[in-house]
C-alpha cells in the first residue's frame, strides 16, 4: 500500500517515510465551501451524505508527456461532498509532478474517488481509483522535493510506498492538516491550498473507523485552470 500511498501510519497512497512522530504517508486552503442544498441530507458537519463511490478498477495509463509553462499559474479546484478547495500547483519547483496531476485531472481520473484516509492533525489523503489506498494510475513519476521543504498546514504532496524512491508518485495525494507534521523531505511536492482551507479542516476532523471516514467523503471533480 502507499501512504501518502502511505504517509501516515500506513498511501497518502502512502507517503512512506517517518517523521518525528513516526507517522508515514503511504499509498495503501477565500473559503469556497459549497453549501448543501436545502433538501440534501448532511452529516451534521456541513458535508452531504453520499454513498461510497465504486472502485474504478486497476488503471494502466501511460506516463503523460504534458509539459506545463513555468510562467503560468495553474490552480486545481477540488470539489468534494464537504465543499471545495483550491490548490496552487507549484509548477516551478515541481514541474513533472504538477504536469502529471494536471494530465490526470483532465482525464477526470480523480472524479468520483474518495478521501480514503483521514488522520486528525496530520493529513487527509485521496486520489486512489480503487478507493482503499492501494491503487494508482499505472505509472510512476519521480521528482525529489526541495530539500528544505517542510510539510506544514495546507501543503499538498504525493503519497508513495515505502520501497519507492524519494519523490516517487502516482495519483494519491494528501493535504497536511497539522501545523508541521515533521515529515522528512521524501514526498513529492504538488502545491499549497490557496482557498478553502476551512473545508480541508472539516474533512480532517471527521469521525473515522481506523483511518477510514465513517461517512464517505467523495471528490466529485478536479478541474485545473491556468492564467
């Protein structure tokens, strides 16, 4: 599994690796939360009551050849059953990782997948087509993060398995919810939450069974704009 494909105890897929708290992220940020409709059932947290998405099955995509323009700004809008948030992609420091994410988003790869892992005060993790922390796109991108990178609140990075090289990533990503979770610079950088951190924080405090949210949290769509 990956944490961080597993980052956290086991993938943000997990980010695999240990911080001072011995947690791993493996595979296995203007508020823009979307208000539920008057008729929508909610969980009492502002999240809509939704069914768990079905697995999309094993994926075997080819590694993308897309290249992004470093002088442009790319923003990913992530709409979820708990609201929406935006990620400012760090194209300058993570061009390959950003391009892979954009390519997947344009294919609607993330649409209808869950945040399958939540660890309060640490991270929320999603992007797995199987929905259980063990899946990916069928390819791996390797791009080591800046050695000075700190995984602080709102940072978005990629999960990897423990036996994968530093900076390896597929599709599983995580958003840091702790102030500074003490992870080593092993997980590929994607960007920073720029709007909607309140939505991320809500997701990060939802009840869980183990690390799986009791009520499903679904990524309804991920769209990327550029300017």
